[in-house]
């Protein structure tokens, strides 16, 4: 199953993936000439872990473009790694892929490729914590191996976990405080969820 950019952006708050220093003039007067990425390659991403690709643009005078827009990311092998919001990469299985970064800025399009090597296997356990100070999950997205368990940890601020109705989704977690509640995922897929107490507090469990 593919993790689409539009869907994941609804799950996560966008992570700033653009930038590159001060501009010598307003960005809407600059013409994109080249893009680079940091890092230029991702060598040993552990399955289940994440890292971010930051994109930098320069104009025809060699000046950095602040507030670079029109940036998109695509993994060429989503069995190995997929893209979350804003250029965050999560490894899923041992192997190699390539992230294609495309920037379309004021009518000019540039492309860069970031090789990615993922090592190891997905963990069989993971944890998501409901914030006690804001309506967020930490982390908002995790990955586990099929038949793996995710523990939902709740502090003094009450939260619940309501899974989208899809095949293989586990039972919901009722409103809970000061406890940890495990859920096992026996089916591969992308399982989105939200807090029933706080609308807009969303997350996802990726199972492979």
C-alpha cells in the first residue's frame, strides 16, 4: 500500500523541508537555477527509523532562495522506504531506493535524486505517546513488522485512539489516562487513527 503525500500531510503537521539562508531580494523576484539537498545521500537508515531531506535552492545569481515552494518527494521503491510530510523518510525494509526531489518554483522545474540505503528489519514493538501539554502524538507515525505491537502511552491528559475502519485494524483504545495500552497489528497496511477526545489529533501505524 502506498502512503500518499496528501494523506500523510493530513496525518502529520508539515515538517519544514525547505530553506537555505538569507535571500538578497524577495523570493518572488528570483529565478530558480539549481537545487541541492542535505543530505545528498542517505547511507544507513535503520528500518523503522526516520530522517529528513532538506532542499536548498539558488537563483541565477547564485543567491539562496528563502521560502522555497513547490517541493515534492517520491520514493522510487516504497517497499524499501516511503516519504512522510515535508521530506521525512521512513525506512521499511533492507534494500536501496532513490528519492526524487522535484521543485517547481515560478515556472522553473529542477530535479535532484537522493540515494537511500535501508538496513535491518522493522521492529516488533514500538510506542506512541499522547502529549500531556498539546493535542499531538509523539511520534505521530511509527512502523512495525506484521504481528508487531504498538503501545499507546497516556499521561495525565486523557486521550483515546480511534482507528479508521479498514481490514486488519485493531480495537480502538477508549479514553485513557496514566496508563499504557498495547495493540497488535496482524495485517500489513497503513492504519490511521485519531483521538476521539481531541479532533485533528491524528497519527498512523505502518505495518509491513
